[in-house]
């Protein structure tokens, strides 16, 4: 019978608690890691979202400062309609032309001039077709050979006539810019107080509605 060498078997039982302690520490560390990891991931994701939000807000502010928007805004001193937008001139011309063609308006051929003069005199290009819609159903009801689709300078027997539509568009645009908008009459209801004070057929409301329709088409 082969004997067992008891000398090779450790008899010191004090080493067992040490082993248990080490195992316990590993379990604690593993548990802490498993708890901390998702928290760390959440913090990282939240920080990234914060950075994205800040970047987007900064970009919007810069873009708004440089291009403006297609809505009425009150400025501290000389208030003007903002004509520049996120959309280039070509896009506005195309949308306006399609809008006017939808009503079979002769102004459709002059869409480019409407946008160009609006930009030149710094007013909202939508205002010109919107007033034409209210005053003459987009030039369908005008005095013969007047090219006046805006009821511009028509009082009783007095009728303002133009040589052509381009002249009419520039004159009306320039007058709105200098005599209305630059003097603080900016929104349609403010313009109406001088342009059409009797407010026939809800002048301001209809002008606003047409402007919104054009904007929504962009």
C-alpha cells in the first residue's frame, strides 16, 4: 500500500480567509464595474447630445444673423421686411412662378423681377403678389392698359398707370419699402392702415394668407 506524504498537504488553515477575501474583492470590483459602466455610457451620450444641441443652436443663430428669415420682424430702429432666406433667389423665383401660374396670372412671367426688386429694396418678395391678389385677383381685374395690379394710386377718378408690368412692380416695391416699411409700417395690418384704411374684404388677413401660401410652397 502506497503511503501519503502528509508533509505536502498544507495544514495552515489561516490561508483560507485570504483566498475568500481576494475572491470577495474581485466580486465587489466586478459589481462596481458593471454598475459604473452604464452610468459612464449615459453620461457620455448625454454630453454628446449637449454638444450637438449647442452646435445646432449656434449654427441657427449664425444662419439667422446672416440670412434672416421670411417672416416679419421688428428691429430696434428702422424696421424692414427680411427678404433673404435659406432659399436662393432661383428657388424663390421658381416657387413664385408656379404659384402665379396656378392662378393663370400674367404676373408669372415677371416672377424674377418681383424677387429681384424685392431684394433690391429689402422687402419681403411675397408682399407684392399678395397685394396683387387682394387688389386685382393677380391682375385679372385691372383698369385697361394701366398695368396696375395693386390698386396703387387709384383714388376716385385718379388712376395711376404704368408703361409695363416691370415698371409697376419696381414702383410699388420701392414705395412700400420707403413710404411704409422704413417708416415702421411692417406687417400687413400696419401697411393696411395707410394703404387700404377701410380694410375692404379683410385686406390684411387675405394678404397674410397669400404670403403664407407662398412660404409653404418653398
